[in-house]
C-alpha cells in the first residue's frame, strides 16, 4: 500500500519560537495515523534540530529540509549538504519547489544531481513538479510535467524511483488561493502515474506517492485527497495555522 502524506512547507516563515509553538500545537492534537500515513514538516534550516527533537519518537512523523546542495562537502559557503541533514536525523528533502526553480534558477539537470545525492544518503526526496499558468492555458501541462520527470528522475533504476515522493504543484495555484479542481488534480496525477508506468511498469507506478500542492486548506483537503491518484498534499500557507494543518492531516484517506 503506498504512503499517504500530509507535508507542511513553512517556506521562509516564522521565528524559532513561533515554529516551536506551532509544532507543539499540532503535535498536542492526537492523530489517528494509519500504518501507511505520515506527517512531514519541511522547516527552515535553522529550525531542523529543534523540530527533529520535537518529533523524536513520534510514530510516522518526520522532518524535512526545504533544499540541499548537490555536492557532498567542501568550499560551498552558505550551502547545506545531505550528509549534514543526515547527521541531524532528517529523512526527507523537498527538491525543485517552483520557488527554487524560479528565484534560484534550478534546472531539471541540477535537480537530477540533487535527487542522486539524496538517494545516496538514503534520504527521501519530495520532488516538486508543475506548470505555470501560461503552460496550462496553452494546454501543454502534460508534456511540460513529463519533461520535468524525464530530465530529473528517469535516469533512476526501478528500485531507486520507488524511494522518491512526487509533489505535483501547479504554479498558478501556489499561494494564490486558487486551487486546482479535484478533477484537474486527478487528471494530472493519473498522467504522472501513467508516465511512471510507461517507464517502470504498472506495479512500480502504483507504489509511488504523488502529493498535490497548491492552496490546500482544511476545507478542500478531503475532496482533493479523495481522488484515487492523490496521496496527500504539500501545503504552504495553511500549514502555518495549527487548526488548518490538523484538519488537513485528518483528511488523509
Ligand atoms: C507550497 O509551498 O508548496 C504550496 C503549495 O503553497 P500554498 O499551499 O500556500 O499554495
């Protein structure tokens, strides 16, 4: 049975104290997580150690980094290696968020290198993909997302690809309050799964967790997560409000 995940992306928000309070509030609420359900918090780098301590011993709750570098170590001032993250006990890394692609010019090829180094260190990449509004308006979203997967992931073998989590995040829905309809989300998730099936076979494609991201809230999570190929969400704005994120966790199917 594939994993269902409610993942929070705090982006560059909250002070240490606010982050600690938010985690306390969310963790204090009892969650009835099934065996295949997980909660992941992608917090800013300076808060990783605090967050890791908070969730220590909590079943199926994990901390993620929001990025990593593509090199093992060395003279790369200001960057963070996967080895450093691993030494903190971090197990997930968000890669290729559209904000990193846009503001930091991260290419599909560069992301392929980051995916490789994460897998070398047994970290799970949450690989983000998704099209901008002009691509959607030209009805070219399927080819666009397929290219992102091909160029960053399709070099992986059948064993490695199953260790990657996908987050489909249409850029026009991120932080805009404009959510993809559940039909639009399902259509793209089915397309992504079909692309994996064509490359790796149906059984492997069926095992891959595909999250939806883009203005997920407590009020729409159930409908979105209820779609057969939507295995949870990557959540920005609503993950900063304890009550909202708790509702999103409860919407996992
Ligand atoms: C995100 O940051 O990945 C995201 C989907 O943001 P929001 O939920 O605010 O649209």
